[in-house]
C-alpha cells in the first residue's frame, strides 16, 4: 500500500536543471516505488492518485489477501482490523476488477486452494495465534526485541511454510506479552481471556487509568452488557507511551471473580447479605461503647485522592490519630522526586529495586534508555508510527547501569555491575558509596539517577543513606512504592498522628479497613468494618460488617503516580450491584458515629482538593507538601519480595497458570529447614496462608527466605511460619 510513482528532476552537464517548457523536467521511475524506504530529494514529485498507482496498490492488497482466510464474520479483530481498512481504502479498483462493464465484477482472480495451517495455537494462557491469519509483518517479533528486550518470538521455517512461534511451547516468558494483541494488524494474535466476548463496536470503551502499580498507565476498559470483557493499552506519551504490563491487561479476570454486590453482616456466627440501611444500624450499635478517638480509618493503597481526603476529614472530625493507607512504607516516598524524563536524560543509573515486578513500565523506560533512545517527538497529527532511531539489535550500553539487590532480577542482564546484598546490608553499602570507598562512587555525578524500591523505602537507615547521597552528589531519586497511590495519599497527609497505629499494627478498638489486614490486627479489634470488592478467608472469619466496594475500573477520581503526575480515573459501565466508593462508605460510618459527614459527595471532595491543596489538572506534576513520620524497625528472616501479580489476581484461571509463586532460598538454608527443590510449602504470610514452590539459588544470602509479597507488604520482613510441606 506504500507503492507510489516517483519522479525527480535531473541536472545537465552544465550543472543546471534540464528544462521542459521552462520548468525542470521530471524523470519518472520505470516502476512504482515503496515510499517508506525512498529517500527524499530536492524537487522530487510523488504521485499517489494516478491509475497506475492505484492498480499497484490494489495488487498489493490482492497478494496480501491471497491466502488470508475469510474469517471477518467471526474474527475478534473485525471492526478494528488494519487489513480491513487497507482493503477498503486501496482494494477493489473498478477498472482493475471490472475491465468490461458488460460483465460482472471480478472480486478475486485467485482460484487455487488457500493455505490451511494451525488456526488455534496458544502461545501462552493469555495469547492465541491463528496462523492462517498471520501476514508475516514481523511486528510482534520486533516488539519483543525493541521494547521489553525479551526475544521470545521469531519466524520458523521459510517461504509459504513460515510461521511465528516461541522457543518454549505454549509460553511467552515476558511480563509484557499482551501488547502484541494491540499491535497485530490483523486477527492473528488475540487476547485469549477476551476471545469471542463481543464485536469491537459493541463494547463500551472507557478511557481510564490503571491503579495496580504506582505508574498509573493509560488504559481503555471495554465493557459489554455490564460485564468487563478486556483491558487495552491507551497511549499516554509522558507515562506509558502505548504499552502496559500483563498484570494491567489480564488481572481483571481475577479481580472480577466473586464480586461483593451487597453488604454482608455477621448473624449467628456467619455473614449474610443485607442492605446498606441495616449495615448502618449494625455499625451504629457496634460503635456504641467505643469512643470516636478509638476508631481507626485505614484505606487501601490504591484509594483515590477524593477518598483519601474524605478519610482525613472524618479522622479529624472524630479526633482519632489512627488513620493510614495500606502499603505506606517506613520512609515517605515524597522524600524523593524524579520523572521519566529525568530517567531518559540520566548519564548513569544505580538500581536498588526490581522495576520489572514493582513498576513494570520503568523496565520499558530503562530498555529505551540503555540503548540511547528517546520517544519519538510528537507531530501535529499525533505520535509517529515508527521511531527511525531504532535499529535492529541495537547494542545496550551496559556500562551505564549498575544493579544492587538482595535477589536476582530481570534487568541484571543489562548491567555491567551487579552486586548481591543481603537484606539490611544496603545501608552499609550505600555508606561506602558516599565515602568514595567503592568503584561506583566516581560514576555518581550530577545527572546520574538512583531508582529505589520497597526494600529501601522500608529500611529507614538505607533510605537515609540514599537521601544523603543524593543531596551530596546532586542526584535524583525515583521511588517505586508498594502502594500504588502512596505519593498522592502522602501528599494529602493521610498517615498516623502521634499515638496512632500504622496500617499493619494493632491499636484502635474498632476500625474501618479498605483492605484485609493481618490476622493479628483483626483479632485485636472489638468491631471490624471492611470495605471490600471481594471476600477472602480472613474477612469471612473475622469481619462484623463488610460493605461492597467498587473495583479499580468502576471508580471516578484522581490519582498521583510515582513521578507526582496527576492522572484521572473514569468509571466503566460495569454492573456492580450496590457497591460504592470509600467516600460513600465513610459517610455512612460518620453518621453511624453520630457525626455529620465532612465529605458526602465526590464533587465536594474534588472542589476541596483544588481550593485547599491546589491540585493541578490531569498530566501536570503535583509537588505538594512532603510527608514526615517516625520510622519503625522490623524483624524476621522471610523477605517479602515485590511481585507484579497480586493475591486477588491469582483467582483468574489464566493468571494462575502463569504467575510464579516461588520461595527462593540458598541451598544451605534449604538443607537446614529440610526443604528440597520443587517442594510445595505452605507459608503463613501477612494476608493469610500461601502455597509456594521451593527454588534454590546459590547467589542468595544464606539465612534468608525470599517469598512473594503478592501485595502491599513488599519489601518487608516477616517471621518464618511453615504450615505444611517441605519435600517434593
């Protein structure tokens, strides 16, 4: 379709243009040329409208469709297919298909049997390949090489037998595999979790923001008949460009399982469905003998700014110091500040975290940066379709990256310097850097960047060393938080006052939780109100009242990502029964406590955010006031390493097949505990029992176990409690 007729003027022996009728004579190429690979020259003329060009373009469409199956009526790509668009735009030229007006049009000249190959070939539990529809454009192969750097797909065989496949059958070992369904121009690569759910024009498409991690990627939520069917990436150049991770795309299947749509009240020792009115009455009775100052307010780590403000205002009205959000780290994330623009401009990066698991888009940004690339400059009509700065198999400048982590991470393969640090040893190692006693010290000059994760933010001494090092050497620090909305909620001031209990500690006599706390906390309370979208075993065992919460795709509000950039959430058309947001739930709680709700409506909170806090518009950076609070130490030899997949995501059938829930430890540690490789071990973790599979790694520090956090407890330590298992 890029074939055009090209002509250029020529110069004569005297150096002047050869003229014809007083103007430079145009010498046309003998055949149509591919415009996408033709260099522009002075005086060039490009013909895109003549019959010759239309015939050539129509012929290319004909060749493309020669072996393409006529699956449009059943293909999920129908209505959003680039091949359909090109066929409509460039195919079926009347003069070409109906040379004789007295005869019927000839829509195809192909009379042979079409090619028949495997039509339902699963590349992974998320992606299915229809080899008959594949036009061998190589977009998916190039995507894995050029964007995440995971070369997992390639062409197999040659000629008419060519097909796409991976080295390992039925698996795509990448955290960003779902993006190939967006860039595939035809229906060859499809989202298996949303296959045959509906036609593209039947979906209610809602632009929103993903709140599963601290990046805040742009997404499009596709719903049909009140059901969430699929998630797609939405282009936001300054944040996620046009990509999202697999958790952002496929986790919705687990998040929609077992939704709570009506309040649950404990009657006769078990939870039964009820109404909001009856729930308010039960809450009023439960709080009768509890003072307002003994009531705790704890929101989820992805609560919006509006919900955080409602909780903060209610806490002030109650006079309670117990207010917090799940996943708040021991050191405020607002102590540090950097943007993706700072990352791409950095001369050197020291990585003290695991972006692939904590904030996956940071992984993609590092993939650009280490090859010396920057996003293509936007044009007046949008983002360029191709970045011509990208070359095939570009070398990575490994000397620009250093990694120091307690366990192996995916990005180590790009780093020239790698060091394994035992949990807790980071502070001493950073002190060496600050004193110039380490070879890396000379690389930390103004313009360099530090990227830290939950492991550093939950170690007060290590975080202090990072802050002092950054100040002394004028470095910027990008902080990846375990709570998706930690930066925004910190800027509001939603953290305990003096004498208040933190989100992970016992303290108040009654509490409102926007998440399921630990069993220790639940046992310590006299009355428990949980605001959840799904029921879990701990909530079912201990909760007195459970109010149905909106899911992450049903809320309206504001979100501040790890850069400090304001993002907006829009609710999709999903049927969720009587579920409501935290603003409404906190208003019910206020009335039950005998108070007039300080904030009853979402719009009221939005107005206060602009008037009192100066919240800027979407896309702008919000600095706000940095948070401060006293840090606490932790004990335990189980290190909860960050994980892209969270516990609720594992409810999805596809995610359960892909997510690796492994317990990592040194062979010496395994021997001392009687654990063998591949053994299934059930551990007692903060959010309840979790089955894990033992994996041995000699690079890990002896004496430590590394379990997946599967939530906001990432980067913390936990005492070892083996419930069952040990030998394969």
